[in-house]
């Protein structure tokens, strides 16, 4: 059994791409491994120091993750700022993190280009905070996308350095958890290959989108003038709609429209109507659960408290070991 950990930035609602990306796999992983999932609210301050609704953003993520099936009893689901131990480990790791290596980090270089008026120390030490998040539970596997691989590499460097400097094999070196072919890539509705909220308005379908919104987005999805030859290959925007259909519709439905396409008889309007209804059928249970949970603050309080208790149990053990290893002693 591995100790798996993932941090989630509290930025906006979940779309189908998020669900079929990591999230659906998290739900499975919680049955097989010791899992920690937390909402990285400290990290969000590196780019948004005065958020308008920090609590609301955290709540939204918590609600949507629960609605997707993360089980607070099975996994440890917590909020980063509920764990002072992370902040302490971050402080200690910073003593052995070198400004040079932090400055060379790709994400830092990118951020200082994007926010030249706010090059704060939190931004520079983003990788040490992330390393603290991971090694505070001595996690062994971290599901990360390509953009986070360098941070994970730095985490291994900090873990290894700690072990070497204090001459103890204490922290395991965490590795990327690879979903492999279990990752389903969801295309966007704008003809682009990827569903994402940075891709532009209308490209993504959110789990919380009401039916009317879904219909509107799908009806506006990019298509083309239609096939001109029998059995021709589908250009990207059309292929994308079929990819979505493959996920939410029955095989019969997909086969029907595929056939229509191959016969050059397809009416994109019909395909879109069907696709919209099938997406709605798929997302409705999620949307209903999201609404229900969002209204249940007592339950959310219990979930957060349970997560905090479980996470602190693991983290306080690490911190007490670390203090001992470094040489802090009580009088
Ligand atoms: N940096 C991650 C992101 O931008 C979020 C994150 C913070 C994280 N701490 C983490 C991810 C620890 C994995 C492990 O998505």
C-alpha cells in the first residue's frame, strides 16, 4: 500500500475534464491506498494575496470533490491551512533550500513574468511549501500533471537533502503516480483538444452547470460544413464531439451518428441535441449532490474537522520526529 497525496488549488468549478482526469481515479484510489487529498489554500495566496472569497472557493472545491465520491472516512480530506505542522515543516525546509535552485524553477520564472508587481517570497518558496505538503505525511506517490513534475523533483531533492544532512533515512522520495491509460482526455467544445477553463468561455462543461447552460454550450460547439465523402476521416472538432458522446451516450447512439456521418447524412443539430441531453443525464446526479452538500454546512464542518484530525495525527508524528532529528529538545 502506498501513501498517496494530492493537493488541489481552490480555483473554480470542476468540469468534465477534471472529472475524467484525476478525480475519477482518486475515487478508486481511496479504496486501495492510504490517501491524502487537501485543498491548497495557502498556495493560492502566492498569486491572489487578497482573495475576495477564500472560504467560498475552498468550500466549492470541498463540495464538488465530495459530490464526485471522495469519501472522508476512507481518504483524509483536509484543508491545507488547518495543518500548522505543514507551515512548520515549510520553515524548516526553507533553511536548506537554496535561493539559486528556487529561482531556476520554471514555474517561478513563469509567475514573475505574469505578476512582475508581486514577486513575493511565497512565490519563490512555492516548491518548499509543496514539498512540505507531501513529506509531512511521508507520501510515496503523488499524482501530478506534467506542469508539476519539476516541483516533485525538487521535493525529492529536499527529502534527500534532509536525510543526508541529518544522516537519517527518514523521508521517502515521492514519485509521480501515473494513471497511464486510465486517464481519459476530454476535448473542449471549441474544436480544441482540451477541456479547460483557461481555454475560453463555453469550452468547458461544468459538473454544476444547469441543463439550460449545457444545452447552450453544446449547441454552440464548433463543427464544420459536414462530410463530403462517404466514410471520410473526421476532422478534429467533429472527432471531439464523438469522443464526448462515447463517454456519455449509449453505444447504440454513438453507432447511429457514426453511421449517419459515414453516409454523409449527418445533421449536426440532431447530434448536438442528443449529446446535450446525454451530458445532462450524466451530470445531473453530480449537480444535485453539489447543491445538496453546499446547503449542508453542518456536514461540511464535520468533514473538515474529521480531515483535520486525521491529517494532524499523521503530521504531528512527522514534526515531532523531525524536531528530534534536527536536535530541538525540550527543557
Ligand atoms: N502545485 C499544485 C498545483 O498547482 C497544487 C499542490 C500544492 C500540490 N501542494 C501539492 C499538488 C502537493 C500535489 C502535492 O496543482
